[in-house]
């Protein structure tokens, strides 16, 4: 089965290298996964000025990327860039925690 991985360039249409590279692991349309998607979208548009590339991976459709990233719980946000690699677990409603992991000040 093919993964439903949604790859996006900077959301404002620019094609340059995004400042933030993120992978969000979700479990279908489970409530916390839905909330995590919405929370990440809000964080990206409000604080990251759309300078992000987000890949959403549904582990119910393809769990291999989660195993490779050692993600055993969803939702989980893997911050690839900026380095170092960081993982934030949960529905991402704690904006301060997510921004801290992204090294962004409010």
C-alpha cells in the first residue's frame, strides 16, 4: 500500500529550500491526529511564516517510515531542520513547547 505522505514546499509557493523540515506521524483520522494536523498548520502559518516543508505520514497506511524514525507513538512531530533532530509527541496544542523545540521565540 502506498503511503499517504503529503510533501509540501514552502506553503506560500516559493521553491527555495525551506528553513523548517518537519515530518508529522499520524494515525488516520483519530482525534489527536486531526488536532495535531490543525495545530501544526496554525503554528506554521503564524510563527514560521510558511518557511516550512511538512511531510504527513499516516502510520495506518505505511508504518515503515515511523520504524525508521523510531517513532512508536502518534501523533509525533519529527523536526529534521533545524538541527539537531528533535521529536515532539502529542497533539501539538502546547504551542510554546513546539516553538521551543523549533528554536523559535514567541
